[in-house]
């Protein structure tokens, strides 16, 4: 017997949330086709069937000073999305990361008796641990993607669902040769995947450094090609403007794509990344990488004072050591990045072999596919409880 249609509101304010939200909606299309989704997201969620009322490019900022610069616009959008909850009265609300935006929606949903599932929960284990009380009061279920998060929630006496990492559902494994073929790249030659970030302020701070590091590498590695994905949260002009100052003799080394980050990581010999979801993609795929991150001095100072973890990169947090070279603020220089990357271009280098072994151990600890289906089941359970 066909089930009654149910509408679910979903809010994903960043590129990574768009990726995971799209996988969730695609899974629901198969296993729970009576559910339809609307809300905040990006191009991937739109393509998956989400009716977008707002686009994530309006919310994709990070850091204290960066947020302050966009505060009026973000607050207005947040109120609009909360009003949408009230006017549409969905059967459930799914929140993906972005706590400063999504906590407001969780509170409004609780006042309307709408069950709220938090998927990709905020990193309370890293900072602002006191928000655990908010999670307990205003969310119905907490779907966790890292095994160590479960211990944190249990320590605080709060129930949770460990669903595993959604990237295992989203990554289509390809050999290096198949990935290059699908991207219309030469089969042979060294390739670097360069990910300059998906947020405007971070891009403006980091992209010039990454491009300068790439310039250094192209002088040393004559066959090097540089693969760059364009994030949907950024106008394409951002990357092309950044490339304008790149030496003319090297511009033909660049291959630029709209999205396709996972294929690029599988096609490349190694990667130069900003800290974010692409780091976990590279870890699961098994691409040696170097991470660079720069934010405003004030944001960095506050992070040093407030954040309780030693590393900025999730791979290193899980390994409890700096297995992936990470360079922050003043240490993120083109020379440091290029020097750290060079060994990863050589198959037999001890640095490459050691990093690949460490990433394999982390992959094993993350489980396997099934996160999206587990979250769909949680949504159905919460809707069922509400309607009894």
C-alpha cells in the first residue's frame, strides 16, 4: 500500500553539507519515495530533487571576522527559513552541520513540535562543549559520522546514532587511469589536485598561496598538470581572476572543472588542499596530501584560545598525530607547501608510503557504506512517532 506523501525540510549551509544532503535525498528517492525535500542547499541537492528556497552561497562563510562581515544577510536568511518552517509545517527537519545557522531553526522547530534530526553534528568535542545542552533540548536525534563522537555524547549522557561516514556512499571508486580517462586527461604524467576552498574569504586568503606553491612545483616538475575543481558556492570568476596573475608560460598546465572533486582526487598523484571535507575525501580515496589554511588573525587567535584539539585536519585528529602535513597561517607559505608535496609525487618515497598506510588505518576505523540509508530510517522513525 502506498504511503502518504510527507514533506521534509532540510538545511545545509556549506558545500560539504550539500554533498551529504544530496546523497541522503537520493537514498530517500529509492527507499522512501513518499518523502519530498525542500529548504536550503546547493546545486547537488537541487539536482537530487530538493526544492531550494535558498542557496548555500548565501551562508558559506567561516571565521569570526568573516561571519561579522556577512551577519545582516545571514540573519535575514535565517529568519526567512524559520518562517518557512512555520508556514510549511514539514513532517521533519534535517539539519546538516552549520550550527550557527541551524541552531536557530532547531529551536523554532521544537516550538512547533517538529522532530529535528541533526546529521553531521557540530564539532562540540573540539570547542563549545556547553552546546551539548542545546542539542539535548532542541534535537530529537543526533546522527554521528565519526566513531570517537559516540564516546563524547555517551560521556554526556545523550543518546546518539552512529551512522558512519557518508563519503563511503558518495565516492565511486576509480583507478587512476579510469579517473583520468573520464576527465579527458593524459594517461601519463604527474598531476596535482589543487583545492582552494569553497568560501569566499578563505579562498581570497588561501588561493594565492596555493597557486604560488603550484608555480614552484611546475618549475621543478616539467610534466606537472594541476587539476582544480570549482565550488558551486563561488562564482567561476574567482578562480579565473586568481589565475590571471599566474605566469603565462604555465597557464596551460591547469585543468579546471565544475565540481568532480572526487574524480580529481583519484586522478591526481597528490593533493594540496584547504582544511575541510576534501581532506576526508582524500583520506578515504587514498590520495597523499598537504593541507594549508589561513584565516583572519583575530579568527585564528580566538580558535587557538577556544579549540581543544591539537590539529586542524580531521585525518590528524583521528590519528592523534600529524600524519598529513598541515600548515596554518604564517607557516602556510608557498615554499613550505611545495617542499612538503615533492616526496608525494614519487611512488616509492617513504613519506608517501607511510602516509598511505596511516590513511588506510583511518579508513578501516570509519566503517563502510550505509550512512544515508541509516539517516533515512531515522527520519521515518521520527515521523512515525510524531504521527502516532
